[in-house]
């Protein structure tokens, strides 16, 4: 009798058919912590429904399809007319439409809206991260537009709408709008004050025409864009609609779509303005100040997005090792693999707890919390987004050769991981921004120290780390060369203080021993060995 060659055994089943939200204990506990009791039940119900949809086989297939069928640029129609349209696979519209209907572009109009939205973003973008770009920019545009009450009254209801309409037509004729951003140019990158795009006033009512080129314009299929350009009074912020009020197309010349490492389901473009109509937002010459709140909000979304990527990476690694046997038993039970998985789970939980704490600071909107955000957001953005690539790479290795093939989903996570570290200012930009806050805004450091000080005395390693950080901060001479070191320590101390206050003892102890106490190697899987690592892994296991 011939032996069977196609019997498949010892393979973990696909990670589908589960609730992405309720399976994430770090996330559910953070929501419980930061949402008032009166809102807890409806918020948990809404997020659990979103989590079940995100974990379904159908939605997971949408993610694969959107990634495998990237957007296409059509510059002209069949007759040679300029159209500058970007088309997407239907799966992209399914994902983005569901995200909008779940309120992931709106955190400003409801109590605890930022915590609810941050949790929803962590859940939903685990299906496919490319959609996070238009969701983030649309959400973040609101505080910039509020510098002009008339513009805010016109656009904010459409940006916070839960109705998705992917057709390109006049913004006022649509039930909901998406907004993109165009800041960087070839010659300057992060140094936006070197921008050369010129703005010429048409009248005294805030109407201008723009001429210039943007090296990166995110989500070019959006209904409008916030862009920076040089007006007579200096660098200024403008709103550029894709379609004008009379239904005609604005001059928005898409030169090409970027061929990117990851984030392939989302379109990023180079665009040219040539007599492009725009409306001034805020005051002439104060463009950076006008748009800075948008930048801060998108930077927090980079932290949230990295937390989502880490969570999905860890969930897939634990799920695979739980369903795969080697050397006489399940991989997840092998002491060395357990150490790796626990180490990854610590990084994921620390990112989630920090991201939700900062979202709660947005909701509180007090002087103290605003001061904390000024320093904590760049520090968190610097550190969490950098850890994301390391987590995704190690989690992929937990699947071995299975993780290196596209069908596992792990290569997509790994390709996506570096993006949030680059978007809205790379590591050096974040570190320098934190230094500016230290030098110019003493209330920011005071708020930070009060926050970490709430955990003082609970763990001796955390106490030593706080003391060491204060020593670093006492000497600001030559601190620019030490900026990454200082900001890394700030982020770790903040994460440690939050975990000591709120996480289970086994999580807080392992984090403080490794990240703050120095009992750690140079790679994941080098935690001090204790029986409690089993509980750390089980806490992070997705329940299918």
C-alpha cells in the first residue's frame, strides 16, 4: 500500500474566528481603567463587536486582498483629459468603510472619545495597517481646522461622520469626507521651513493659489489636504480640496505613486500644484503652529499603530507555538520559547498601556495632561515605534519557515513595522522635539515627573531608573548628542511606572528587571527565568 504524501499534521490552524478586542487583556483592562463607569458598557460592547468582525475569516481575507492588490494611478482618461485618480481594490473600500462606520476618524465629539478610538484603531488595523493613514490624518485635522471657526463648522461634521463615500466629488455633496496631508518636499524633508511651494493671495477672504511640488502626499484619493506653502507672510497652512464647490476638479497633478517597502494597500504620491485653489487655515506665517496639533495627534497614532502591529505579531507567535509540537511537546511550553514569547508580550503590553494612557490625557484636556503630552508623545513615538520592528522580526522567527512565507501574514507585519518610526518625523526628529520641550517648557518635565512619581517606592529598579534619569537631565550641556539615550530612558521609565501601577505583578516585575534593572541580554528571550513567565504568555494568548 502506497504511503500518503499529503496528510497535513502538526500545523497550527489559521488565527481567525476570534474576538481581537476581548482576547487582548492588556487592551481591555486599559479601556476599563480610562473609561468612566457610565460609558464602560456601551464602549466595551462596541469594541467587542468590532473585535469579532476584525477576527473573522472574511475580514482577514480583505486585509490580504488589499495588500496584494495595491492602488493604481490613472493620470488621464481615454481621451487624454487629466483626471489624476487613484483606484483601489474593493477590499480596501470594505476595510476603510467599516473603519469609518466604527468612528475611527472621530475622537473629538464624545466623552472619552480618544480612548475609545485608540482602542478601536488597535483592534481594526490588525486586519491591515495601510488604512490607518487616512483614518489618522482625517481625525488629526480637526484641531488644525479649529483655528478657523468657519472652516471647522464646514468640514468637521463631515470629517467626524460615520458614513464612508469613496467617490470623488464636491466635499459638500458627500455625507462624509477624508482628509490627507502634504508637508514634505524634496529639498527639506522634515525641515519644512525650507519648503518652496508658493502661495499667492487671490483676495482678502483667505483664497490663494499654490504652485509647487510635494514629495510625499499621503492618501491622495482624499477629499482635501492640509498643506504647507510659503505665503508673503511666511510659511502658512492651507486647505486644498480635490474637487471645488462647483464640482470641477482642482489642479492636483499626481505625478506618481510611491513604490514602498510596506504599507502597500495605501497610496502615497508625489503631487504638483499649478494654480491650485486653496483656503488659508489660521494666520499667514504661522503654518507650523497651525498644523502642529495635527502632527502631535498623528504622532500618537504612530504609537497606537505600532502597538497594534506588536499585538498582532505576538498573537500570531503565541497562537502558532500553541498549535505546533516539537521535541516531544507544544512549542509554547518549551522553557526557551516561553522566554521569547514572554519577552515579546512584555513589549506589546507596555506599548498598549502607554498608548492608551496618552489617549486618556487627550480626553482629560487639562493643563497638566497637555503638558505631559508635550514631552511624552515624542518620547513614546521615538521608542515604541522603534521597538515595533524588533518585535515583528522576532515574532516571525517564532513561526520558523512558516513565518517567512506570505500566507502566514508575518512578512506583511514586518514590512509595515518601520513605517511608524519614519512617518511624522523619524527618531532624531522626535528626540530633538523632546529636548525642545525640556528646554522651553519646564511644566512638561514637571508633569512627566509627577506621572512617573506616582509609582515611586513600588519597585526599587524603577526608583533607581528615575534617579538615573534625573542625573541625565541635570546636565543639559551637550545633551543633543545624548538625546536618543535620554528619550529612550524617559520612555522606559514611563512604561515601567504605568506597568507597576496597573499590570499584574509578573508583568511589572519582568519588565522592570529587564528594561530598567539590566537583567536582560541583547535579544528577546533573555529574561530572568521565573515560573511567572508562563502567566505572562497565557495573559497574551488570543482565544480562538
